[in-house]
């Protein structure tokens, strides 16, 4: 009887372990426009919005749409930044507050397709600076933002401890062996972002996760597919 039961269970187990090159960890991904649209229908907060369209004066420096990044390859099909609707609204509030002081947001990265996370892990494989592909990234959920502050009159970034995507201990928001101005600028950025629902990542002063990030699905829709199918609405 036990042998017979095992005979019927084995094919089911084998099926559950089936993976693909695009999703080797068999994660539940939103990877079709139909599934994405269904999620929006169920809850409009699931919509990925174009940050350049909804945040006045925002500056984009999307490094992964160029070779000016740690991979030295073009990863994104377009220099765009998308985020879930509540995340975009919170960022708009950050921008409004900064503008009162003559400053603004510059965004390096926002929503990131799962395939990019998989690529980054294969290149770096360091859990301090790259999300593990068996869990997925908060960027994949459209609920994480990489950014800094600029002076509006000049467009120049205020002085921070490191450049973007610096994989050293100096990138930590707790690192203290720095000039006072860099510490003060970093603290100001973290304070403003926290006020509007964001928390800084433990190893990257530029990376901020929005509250309730875990409520959003992992998405694997390339920028080109989003744009070509006109499923981003503003």
C-alpha cells in the first residue's frame, strides 16, 4: 500500500519541482500583461506608474539603461522609472517638500524586472548588495527606489558618502568615518524619506523601501513590454 501511494505521489512532486531558465527558483511572478491587468482590477494600488509623468521636475539617471553601471552592460530597454501608485504618491510628497528648500529628487532605479535581479545575482552573488533571486527583490515589487538629492538651480547632487552602487562598507547608512557634511546630507535624505513612509536599506544609503512592500507581487515584465502594450496609465 505504501509503495502504491509513493508511486502516485512521485509524479506530483516532480511536477512541483519543474523550473525554467527564466524562473529557476519557481517563484510566483507577475510575468504576463493579463496577470498584471488582473491585479490592477483587483486593487488599483497595484498599478505601476511612470514617475516622470506624475512627479513634477523629477530627474532620472537610470544607469541600467546605459553601460554606466556595475555590469557594464545595458540592462533596461528604456531609461524609465516605474513604481506602484502609492509609492509614486509618496515620492511626489518627498519632491514637494524638497522643492521648498531648493532641492529635488534624482532617481537611479525603481521597478526592476525579475530577470535583471537574476542577472545581478549571477554576476555578484553577494547578499549584502544584491537581492537573492530565490526571494526576489523589493525592486521587483515596484516598491523600492534608488535615489539621491540634487540642488535644483545647478542640477548637481549634494555630497554623499559614496557614488551610486558602491559595493563597500562606506555605502552603509551607519558608516561614520566620513566628513561631517556627508553624514549630515545622508541623515537629511533618510529623515525626509522616512517621513513619507520609506526606510533606508541597511547596506545602501541610496536604497529606500516603501512601507508594506511585501503586499505587492514580484513582477517580471520588461520595460519594452510595458511601453509597447500601453499598460502603464497615468
